[in-house]
């Protein structure tokens, strides 16, 4: 399992969430198996998003689509995006003997400048 982990500032969390719900990159068509939208309890103007994929190729294709989208909406819907692709090495539930860990597969941070 591969995750595209996204973090960025938003002028309005609700506005950013509406944009996410509009699905401008076609998450299901792109292979997203699951997603999680989060915000820090101490910063309502920040969003964190995990997109889950079966393959690294799907995750990398989504990253390219996101960068293209961000180039059009930077500063209006979101800003200062940080993103990386991680591979789930082990996944467990509370009480499992194993530890849940993720290892970075690609050091893909932010957008190229």
C-alpha cells in the first residue's frame, strides 16, 4: 500500500474541504482506495490529507496531477503544499503485537521551484 501524504495551509478549512469534495483530480478513477482528511487541533487553517493506493505508479501519477492542479489554485484554495509518497511497511490494530510503521519510498517534498 502506498500513501500520498499531503499537508498545506488553507485560507478556510471549509472552503478547502469543499474543493476536495469536488474531486478535481478524479480520486476513484486515479486508483485511490481510501482517503483521510485531517486538521490539527491547534491550527484550523491547515489541512492534512492521506490518499491510499495499491501501487507506487498510481501514487506517482496522482502526485503529478496534484502538482498541475496546485499550479492553478496556489494562494486561493491552498498554499505551501508539502507532499511525499510513503509505503506502508506494516499496518496493525491497537493491541497487535507488531508496530505500525511507514517508510519513505520517495523523498518528494513540496513542489519543484
